[in-house]
């Protein structure tokens, strides 16, 4: 019980400090500008494509039904490329504007780097100057670790919710057919998917921050690991596409957290739960590694 109280106190104090700091505002601004840029570019490209298709169909003498059919086929092709060609997922996401889906996919690619920038010094920033010793005298090292992890996770949860809310409000305005009920349901779904995806990378940042006394070195090492995970996922997918089940290299993708993001938006609970369990496993593994390092470190 004392450990829980220590964790809550540290979580509360760290969260207040993070909210008051200028870094939270800067990170929110960067995330907002990046999401807005992607959303506007994707929306412009989608509009240009729709306009070009409609002109070609009008020239060929095709009617509105043909235009709608072509648009639906293009949407399925984009969904299959970005997410999955699973029919159940396509049906579940049929009401979501394409701009939102593209922004979500791009965000998942850059979100791990955003997480690293947010918390690379959560432990190394205090281990380096040895201010950590004053905190560990009053609280368990496990409480310090969990408190700092939870503060970063909570801050990220709030920032992602703000950005997702802005994206869906824009999608509602730009797409009158995107009803209010669809906005609310999909906002919650996309937000939960982003949070489940992010928690493993928050844990990875905690691990990297515990390994080194210098925050700069922690950040560089974190980016190196992110690149390694991306390379493992890409290599595994490429090997399967080229050689099929005969390739042993394809199994390396299962060691990358990014591989399990495909089913985070799946309507079937079992598919979502499998991906969620994988991310929970990665998060637990990284946190246990961080605790082992922090426990053995001379503070």
C-alpha cells in the first residue's frame, strides 16, 4: 500500500511539473502542426483525385453511380494499402473519411519518435546530476520508475486526445455525411488505438532513459532502437512478400512492436485484444528492464 501511495504522489508531482513546463506546449504545437499539415495535404490530394476522376467519367458519359463505384474502389485500394484488406475492417471503417485514416497511419509512424522526444530525460535527467538520490531516499525505486512512467503516459494520453479531437472536428466539417454518432464512436476507437500503440514506446523510452546518465545519449539510443524495430518489421514483411512462408527471415517482424498495429482498429474484439496483449507484453518487458537497470545502478 505504501508503494502505491508513493507512486501516486510521484505521478501527481511529475505530471504537474510536466504540464507547467514549456516542453509540453512545444510538443503539443509540433504535434498539432504536423497533423494539420498531413491532414491538409491529404485532403487537397484527395480532392484533386476526386475532381480528376469525375471529369474523366463525365467525358466518358458515365453517370453518378459509376462515379460512386470508382470512388469506392479507390477507397478500398487505399485502405488495403494503408491498413488491411480485411473485409470486416473495411466495413467498420467505411464511414470514416479517408483523410482521417491516412493521418492516423502516418501518425503511428512518427508517434514513437514523438514519445522519445517527450520523455528521453525522465530518469537520466535526474540520474546524471545525481538528484535521483534525494528522491530514492524517500521512495522505492520501483515507485519512482512507475510514477515517472505514468506521468508521461498521462500527458501523452491528453495530448493525443486533443489532436484526435481536432482532426475529427475538421473531418466532420469537411464531410457533412460523417455524422455526429460516427464522430464520437470513431474518435474513441482511434484514441484508444493510439494509446495502446504508444504505451509500449513510452516504456521503451523509460528503459532508454534508465540506461544512461546523459539525456542526450538516451535520446540517441532511443532513436537507434526505433530504427532497428522499423527495420525488423520492414525486412520481415519484405521477406514474406518475396519468398512467402519459405522464408525464415519473415519471423523477425514479430519482434517489432510496429507489426502489431494492423489490428488496432479491427471491429472484432479478439483481433484487437491480440494486438493489445502484444503491446502490453512489450511494455511490461521494457519496464522490467528499466527497473532492473535502476535497481542495480549506483545513484
